[in-house]
């Protein structure tokens, strides 16, 4: 009997937080428009918000999230992939909120042009994380694209060597938004 360890009560299993949990957060900031609508439309699920992102973008965001955490900054994806239906709804709401399609276009893209629908954009929060990423993002190829949406990031692999390209004032200046 001496070779047996004394019986011990089973320790509760440690719950290891995984990075995905950090990334999949409640989407309080649902669109690229500001302020957020009072009745926030719900995404079908939160997991697809990151699951449908471009893998290279998601990898860059995860690396940045980890390094930001080491700096004491909690970086969250407030909005990532969106379905076309959800983007259409955001646009309808923006047109209603801003009063015209032209003004709404400064804040919300169509489902055909949105980089969120194609899985190529993330909206980052909170403010401290945006500040951290604006300083360090190019290391990961993560760049702000629009002056009026500092939280909106897209992957620019060349930025790792060359730095981020100049930003557009707003999406109406972005040639990709023309179609
Ligand atoms: Zn965005």
C-alpha cells in the first residue's frame, strides 16, 4: 500500500480560456456607423463573426491580440464577418439614420462592396485597443483604411515591410467602393 498516493479529492478542471473566447465578444458596436443604433440588430451567431474571416486576417488579429494582452490591452473584435443580409440591414438603417444614401455611404458599405461581407475586415475595440493597434498594427499587416473609421482594420501584408498605406478620408473616397 505504501506505493500508492493518498486519495485526494479530484481537483476541479481548470478552464483554460482560449483566444477565440477573447475574439468572440458581444457585438455592442455592430456596424461602422456611429453611434450604434439603439436597437442593435443581432448577428445570426457570434462565432461566424470570426469563423468566416479570411484566415490570414484572423491569424494577424490573433497575434496582435496576444501581444496587446502582454501590454495590458484587451483587444476585441467588435465586428468581423457579416452576412450579406445583415450588411443590407445595416445599410438600410444607416440610410434611415443619416437621411440619404449618399451620407450613409460614408459609413456603411453595400453588401457587394463591404469588406466585412467578404471576411476581409474587422472592427476593433475598445478605444484603448484601437490606439494600441494604430501604433503597432503594421507589424502584423493590420492597417486602418479610413480616417472616419479608426476602428476598421484590414490586412495589408506589405505593411509589415513598408508601413500602412495612406488612409482614405472615408469609404466614398475608396475606389473599391465604386461598382
Ligand atoms: Zn468596419
